[in-house]
C-alpha cells in the first residue's frame, strides 16, 4: 500500500500561480509513473502531467508552457507548478503513482481559478 499526501491548491487568480505537492508514504524508486490528473464534475478524469521512472516528463497539451512537473526522488515527492492559471484549470487535482501493477490515488485537491 502507498498513501499519497497532497498539499497546495486552493484559490488562485487568472494569470497567477499555484503549486501542488504530493508525497508518498514509502519509496517510489520502482514506480512506473507518478503525477497528476484532474477532474471536473460530469467529465472524465484527465492526465495533467506525469514523470516516469526513467525520467521522462509529460505535460498535456493545454498545460504545456504553463505547468511544470518535478520529482524529488529522495523525498518520494512530485510537485506541479502551475503558472499563468486560467479559469478552465478549475478542477479537483488528484495525485497518483503507478507501481507494483497498481495505481494509488490521493484524495484530491480543489483548485479554483477566478477570472
């Protein structure tokens, strides 16, 4: 089992920045990938950004140039730096890690961006 502790989020303004963090309860050295999804009511959860064990970083198209994901492997933590926020970024953001053939999820962080 892996527990994911999420922090950050909250209320932001259009054009502003927020930072999300996610810390795993045990080593993620053998993880396949770790990152963030987001979901708005009535829509499917969508991948925002992820990093793989081999150090490949992915950011989905709508966030390219605005969001950056980083990993602190020593602390088993990933961060999502969100810059130039847009109201369309309003969603619940979920941290995940895929390891041991299992996906583990955080409880979710609400991010609300005002115009």
